[in-house]
C-alpha cells in the first residue's frame, strides 16, 4: 500500500487540500495517460493517507477515487500572451475571491500558482498568463505533474462563478498532461464553461505553452453557496 500526504501549503478552501493538487497526487498511482478523479470528501491536510486500488483512504473513509479515462476535449485557439494578460487584468476574483488563500488561485499566495483569469474580449473563454517559478515543486526543468493538475483545476472554476460566487468545490476532474510545463516560461491558461445543471457546473481548461497544449481537463463543480 502506498501513502500520500497533502501538506498544508497545498490547501484549497481553508483546512482542506486543493482539489486539483490532491487529484494529481492520486492520479500518479493510476497507470494511464488520462485519469478521472472523483473527490468524495474534503482532503485532510498534513495527514498520511493510504492509496489502495485507485482509492485515497483516510482510515476506512474513501476520500477520493481514480480510474483511467478518455478525454475528448478540443482546446480553442490560444489567445496571444498580450490578449491573455489584458483579460487577466480584468479578473473579478482578485478582490472578491471566495478562498483567497487557495494554493491554486489565491491572489495573495506568493508561493502558489496565482492562476487568475479574466474574460477575453469578443470570446467566451477566460484567459491568464502563468510563468512557473522554482518556488513550485519541480524536477529542475518543469513543474511536477500534480502542480499541472492544480493549474488546470482553479482556472476552470472562474468562468462558472464569474463574480467570485457562489463558491464551488471540485467534484470530478478528468485531466491529461501532454508535455512539460517549463519553469520561467510564459504559458497561457485558458478556461471555458460547458454548462450548468442545478447545483452542478461543468467547465474545461487548458495550459498552452510555446510548443502547444501542455495539459487539458474537464471539471464538474458543485456549489456550496
């Protein structure tokens, strides 16, 4: 049996693990290029959790489950870096963030990803720019896969709650990492809404580097507001 621990640094909402980061840690234990992770309970911080048969366990409690998946998701044409920067300058979440200390998108987190997007002019997608630094877990050239999962997670929440609320938490996340996300290189973060059904919202996201799509994902969000 393997174990993982989500350190307190990698929080999402206060007191629990960032959904994308936690899902990425579990996905590493699934032998597949594309993995679907369903988050069933809040992920505890600073606690050793067991991984068995695709499940993340806190004792007998199933925190999350993962399995191989397919992801048929076409990524829209990437905006230019200037267009993405212009969009992110309009981000409503900067001042009305539901979880301002989130590792993935908290505006005050100098040691986080700070994935803050805004609406693109004349398009349905939201965009921002991310230049990963060596403050993030990395292998010397690029960030680790669980950081890519985190960077795909938070952007996809923003189009479904454009004014920062009501708050949503990640339910199911299907992600595919396709090429390295290099340190010190500008990447476009792109996200777009796919629809809503009651308390659930559906969205997608992508990270696009100078050589093409680095990762793509589809998310199911659940409103807690």
